[in-house]
C-alpha cells in the first residue's frame, strides 16, 4: 500500500529504509523524499516506524535523555549562581 502519494513510496519501502537505519520521519524523508511535499503521510510514517522499528533508537534514547538532563541541570545551576542574594533592604 502507498504511504506517500506524492512520491509513490510504499509501506515496504519505508520499512526497508527503517531496516537500514532511518529511525525518524526526517530520516525517511532524507532517504526517499516521503513526507517532504504535502506532509500528509508523516503520521503514517511515524506509525510504521513505531517504537521498536529501529534498534539504534533504543540505544540512543538513554544518551539523549541523560545529555538533555545534564544540560538542563547545568543551565539551572548557572542561572541560580548568577542571581544575587537579596539585600536586607530588599528583604524587608
């Protein structure tokens, strides 16, 4: 069945690209242009990819989450360090 009518991309082609490492709709688009014209197929592509479609994605998720958490923590620490403590006049 066709997923992308604009470029004539089938479910089988999307699955083949996923097997070779395209884990996101953007990567599928880079491989075969599906989703780059009208965009109506992007949700179909997302559904086809699913959570288990790309083994590399599960391996990357903890790294991405850890990196994002570390960046947020560092940003919070920097923001807290740059705020001066209130003076006695401001506190009153």
